[in-house]
């Protein structure tokens, strides 16, 4: 990794469906009613792919296990996509993305080993926010937020040698001790499998019309304290990422954050739709005197180790320089 460099990725953000089996108290992403539900169609995706894209990453998100919460979902999915499961459909979208020069990164919530095996070869990396290892009120209606479910998936991704992104959501009712416990859990999974490429430290931001709309975000001092602890606990090879549309990153970089995640010129942050990403030129000014440098959704360490498939090899060879970051 280049010294004194802060990295970011240029992506397009594709929220495949907002149907989710969970109902987290802070979420504005999931469909609240059948009328709100959507599935992104192939022609919509192609229309986006056929615009002039500067991106190298296709970030796919979806609600978790929609087939479980909505028995009609599988029928609807089949009718509009011809696929029987969300994972099968996601794989099709990933192949289209690769054909258009984009490296996929999927975060579909908790997946089984079989699901990950299906998606592994068409993804440069995958992700799942751990959020916390604590049992919280905010997750009382979210079976998929059971910490053991999420730790299990992160471990299984390690067994499959999938470069992996995870993270903590700060300010959803967890204590400072819970944060340490969560970071230690990530550290110990990484010690076993070596597959964690980055840990996102993300502040909770209240959203209107949610159960937590009146709860405040963590203060900046509290957030900085988490950054310090995270940098102390996590090994240096795990990059700490902070989202530049939800934080003031300059001071956080001084404390050890060195990645700003994906930003998109063409799509919005569907998880935090009220918070636009800064433009690249703005980010360059924000991080100075550090130098902003684009990376791929697979970190250089995993390119060197060859943790990628033949399907995405041509794109990695096209985009990665000798140091594994984006070639100029
Ligand atoms: S799992 Fe994600 S999409 Fe589903 S309700 Fe929770 S925050 Fe929303």
C-alpha cells in the first residue's frame, strides 16, 4: 500500500431488492409494505451500465433472505427475472457487470456457504456488516442480526478464501465494551482465516419515520474514541474505512482510518439517501496532505495472494497497477 495514501473506490450502487426478512429499528432501506417493494430489473441495470461510467466496482446490496419473509417473493422474482432465488439473480447481474468492465462486490446480508460458493467466482470481494456482537433492542425484530449468525457467515467466507469487508455500526445501543468485544471478534476471525480486508466504522444516523428517529448520532468525540480503539485492536493489515458522507474524515485519518469506501457519480447511497457523497475533487482537498488514490474492491494483498477467479482476472489485470491499486 502506498504510504500516506488514502484510498477510495469508484462504484455504482445497485440495490437489487428492498424486501428484507429483518426489521431493524433504524432502517429506511427495507420495504415497509408490498407497495414499497421493488426488484431492480435487468433492463434498468443495463440502462445504467450503458451510461458513461468512470467506475470499476458494482456494489450490490439487497434485503436479507427475502424468500423467508415473503412467500410471494420467489414467485414474483421468477416472474420478473426468470430466476428462482435472489442469489441466482444476483449472479446474473454480477456477470453482466463483469461484461461491462465492473468488479462486483455483494452484500446481501447473511448468506449460507452454498450461497457464497455460487457468488464467489463472480465477486472481487464480499461483505457483511457485523454491526455489533451485542444483543440489542434495535434488532429485536431482526433474526439475521443475531451476532452468532453473522460471525458464522464471516468465518465461512474465510474458509472459502473470500476477501471480506465487515464493520461496526456505532450508536445503536451498544456500549463501549461491546465495541471492544466486536472488534476482538473480527480480529480473531481474521487471525484464523486472514480474509478481512477492511473494517468500516460507521456512525448511526437517525432517519425520519423509523423507531430510532429521535435517537442522536454518536458525538464526534465518541466516534473518534472508537477509531482509536479500532486501530489499536485490529492488525495493521486490516484497513479502517470511514464513510465520507457520514463523517468528517480528515481527523479520522489522523487517527488511523485510511479508506473512504465507495463513492458514486451515478447512483446515491441507498442506505443513507439523505447524505450525498462528496465528489472526488472535494475528497482530494479534504484528505490533503494525504493523497487520495483509487483502489479496486479487492485489496492489493488479496491480488498478490491470487484470491480471485478466472472470471474476474482480466479486469484485475486491466485495472491494477504493480502495487495492486488502480493504475493511472
Ligand atoms: S437487515 Fe438491513 S435492510 Fe434489513 S431491516 Fe436491517 S438494516 Fe434494513
